[in-house]
C-alpha cells in the first residue's frame, strides 16, 4: 500500500463518518472487513491508500458511494463449503433452495490445528462457543473465544479455526448463504 496524505473529503473521512453513523467502532469494522485495526486507522487518518479489496469491503459494510471502487471487479467466491478435514459436524437444519440459514453443531478436538486451506464462502457466519475454547482467524484478525463467547463475520473473508485448549470445543455455527 502506498503512503499518501489526502485532502478534504478523503476516503478516510468518509469511512469515519459512515462508521460513526452506523455506531461501529474501528475494532468492529476490523472484524467485519478482515483488515487489521492498524490498517483501518491508517486509512481513516489518510496515512495510506488502501488496496481495492479494502475499498470494496468498506463500500459493502458502510454503504458508502466510493468513486475509488469504480471499475474494480469483485472476485466471485464459491457457495457454502462443508468442513470435513479437521472437524466433526452435525447439520441442525435441512438445506433447500429457498433456505438461506444453515446451522451446525461443530466439534473440534483439543489441541487441534487447522489443516488445509482457509475457508471462504459468500454470506455471513456466526460462531457461538458452547464448550471449550477456540482461536479463529478472519482475514488478518485473530480472536480467542471461550465458552459463551461468539463472533459474527463476513464469511467471504478467508477464515480458519483452531482449538489450542486442552478441552474439546463444541460450537454452534450458523451460516447465512445469499
């Protein structure tokens, strides 16, 4: 990303105004966008010019009219993908053409590291820790969750789960697929 000082009406100013209008903190925007808090601060304070992917994310999240995003193309992502390599899971809902929510009971054994590629799919994902603990990486952001904690994120961002604890993690995972 290139360093740049912007003039009035900058992307950073519009980003801050849009974020505040929605009552969203920079930390919440970091989790929703998949970009680090430091990168978002630098954009908001006009210290860097963000990549097109961040501009598109900001446009989607903050519903801003960003001319910087004109002409940018979105890379299409695949639909919902089931996790089979590192986890045991049980579907709690029945799939259907007109059904957009999918719920799963996911079990991740103790001391299990994510194997294979990171996941991503259109839509949103909500993860609630029923038992045990979890480390989840969404984009560049890493969150540590314990029993009773949850996270909601844009599932088109690359994400992966690990259970570094000595207890089996049990999760309720709800996925919205447009």
